[in-house]
C-alpha cells in the first residue's frame, strides 16, 4: 500500500539564507606519504605539510626530496607562519611563491634581505596555499 502523502524531503543543514552563509568548501586531506608503498599516477599524498600528486606510478621516491626528479608534483603548501618552526626540506607559500627551508628555522621570512634559510622553488606560483589568503603571513 502506498502512503497518502510523499515522505518528507531531507532538510538541508545549510539552507540558502543570506544571514547564515554556507561554510567554505573543504577538501579531504591526502594521506601521509609512506615510504615503500606504491602510488599510482594521480594519487595524492601529504609530506612535511605539503600535498603532492604522483605523476607516474611511484615507489620509494619521497616527495620533494633530492631523488624526486619529476615523480611528484607539488599541489599545495601551507602558508608561512613566523611563529612556526620549520624543519629542513619543509615548503611554504609566501607572497604567492613556494619556498623550501634550507635549515631548521623559525621567525625568518623567505623575503628578508640577505637570508639564506629559504630557497625559492623552481616553477614558483604553480602550487596554491591551503589558506584562504596566501599573500599574508599567518597570524595567531
């Protein structure tokens, strides 16, 4: 027997309402890179806070390492935060560019004059920051 009225429609937890906008779109973070695991072309991983995508079927090549000669593509890097300590090899986004820490550092901005702690990555501007405003330093 059929019900006399249609079942109620599910309610939208974020109905269109100018006084209560929807939350920003969030993406699922990529799993942490595991050395020794085989990754298929197109799979994404997180390593040292950055997200990378396999350009080929990859095994035993750490993203962003010296042995990575095109196996991984940098997809996103976190925004630079002067209060955060960075380990050698970590990458950040600063003023729209990607930089890699050359040593363990804290409080040195990538664009400070005469600094040698950060190296601009080749092909800068190809990755995006995971923050909404990649041009500003993170403040807390």
